[in-house]
């Protein structure tokens, strides 16, 4: 259950101050018992809300709700394409897919972006769940139309990773790196993930959906659902606005995607190597039932992973490839 009343309660609680059930009930013309059901709905979405007799309900940590105008204001230049914010949806990538299918983006410039405070069906690569508690992170998807077709998108996820790292570095976050092909790391742990999907391919053009999830301040209650070492921006010790982070990332993303359209991935190889946290490390690729062990040697001009296997360098692309660092 999430409706306009739930949204009103969320807006009231966001500041972190106590809100009594009586006040919330009067403001929304419902009973205190009904308020309790909306509180439970918010808790199921990952909000840590506690109640104190005589005082009411309160968030354990205040949250800054996302706002499209604030995101646009934080951008370094005009983003041109629309920015939308939803509180709860199944998946931001699905939202873009549905908009493409409905023809809603035909006349929109590339860069239309949807943010959600929470996702009920957030996805990572290989269909894995992306834990998406309300107000704790950034979940967004951007639509980009490539007029030269799918062949012009080779290496795209790597460019998106570079854009995120450079935006966050500019905001003062140190020790960032990239894991091929679509993860951003902080001190060796996953901070952000990227899911690029093809949709609506035409004869001469294709629509690409770029999904991004960035951990900002994950609550303890949901971290047990994460099955790998993770990091969030909060642990860096900087007080950064989510709207500000979002605006800066979209600025870098627009700039790099525009450059990528003109020059291809070859123009980004050196920048990728600058952030590659696996280069010259012993790694293992998991490709279905097949395992390949070797030494990571960066990427080639098409964005393929270069791996030295028995003193010969081979290039690997996409598919169900999982990269793991191993001891030498």
C-alpha cells in the first residue's frame, strides 16, 4: 500500500522530527489506527521508523527527498531532457521500457531520466536483486537514443562507470575504482552498479536504457540482504545532498555520452585504465560453466576485457562473465 496519504506521512517524517499519530491523522482525515498501517507500509520499504508513547513516530535518520528541480539546479549545465522523480516503482529501467513502448520518448531528446526513492523489483546484472530501500540511495535510469545503431554502443557501460567515478571524485570522494564491465568500487567494495539494456531497436537507431544504483546511506536493517562486500557514500564522512550528487552525475553522464557518440570507446581507454582496480591482478572469469584464470591487462578499444592466459592476451566480451580477483 502506497498512496497520497503514505506520501504525506513520508513528507512529514522526512525532517526527522517526531510526528504524533493524532496530528498525522487529523492532517489526512483518517484514524490513528489507519496511520499505523501507512507507517508499516513505509517500514516495509526500508525506512527505519520508531515510535515513542506520548511523542509519536520518528525516522531514526532524517532523509532528503529527491526533487527534480533541485537535481537540475545542481547540474553543471542545462540537462535539456526531462527529469522525473517517483517515490515507489517496480524498477526505473522498467519505467523507461514502458515509456519507449508507449511512444512517449519519440520526440524527447536523449537523456530523459527517472529517479525513484524505492524500487520493489530493482535488478542488477544476471537478474540479481538490487536492494533498494526507500530514501537510502540513488536509483535512476536514463534513456539514450543512438542514431548509428547498436554497433555504436560497444563499451557503453564502461563509459557510464567513468562518468560516475569522475563525478563522485569531483565531489570529494577518494579511492574510487572501476571493475569491468559495470561496477564502481570504493576501497575495494561495491559502491554502485550499472545495468545497460537495449530496447526498441530500429533499422538505423536503437534505444538504450542506462540503469544506475548508487549506495548513499544504507540502513543496517537491509544490509543483511546484500551478498557481497559493499560500501556507501555515508561512510566516506562527507555530508552530501542526494539531489546534488544526482545533478552532478547526470552532468557528467550527458557530457561523456555525447562524446562517446562522436568518438566511440577508443577515446576512453586511457581513462578507464586510470580507474581500473583489477589491472595487472590475477583474476578469474566465470562464463557459465567455464572458468578462465589469468592476469587482467585492462580493456581494448571496443571495451573488451584483456586477459593474459598462458602468456597470450585474449579479449572477452559481455555475456555471463563474472570477474573475481584471486591470489597469485
